């Protein structure tokens, strides 16, 4: 099992960052856990924080987490469509 996380904190804990759906359950059930560590990932709290002892390997990757390749026209169409979508 692998996912992208920010670096561990000083207490030896790791945030699963934006992996809040099934990552925790997958880590608990996995035979091997490999985490991609990226300092640009956000730290989240709650059930997304695990001890380093649950991780077998860390792979560092400081690459940018988001690259917007959309054109001005695509963003304009998206903004137009968004006016038809109700916010709940």
C-alpha cells in the first residue's frame, strides 16, 4: 500500500494528508506500507495520523503537488458551468 504524505513530525507521527477515505484501513490491512513523503503535502489531524512504526519504507519526492495545465478558455467554461451547480 502506498500514498503521499507530509514528513513525520517531531513525535514520530505521520499524517496521511488528503488520504482520508480508505487509506487508514488499507494501511492497517497491508503486508507492506510504502509512503511517498512530500513536504508540500498538507498535514491533517484525526484518524489520518499514524505512527512511523506502521511504515516499512519511505520514498522522498519534493515535487509540486499540483500543476494547472488548463487554458483560460477551459477555466472560463468551468466557471460558467459552476453557476448552474448548487452548493450544498
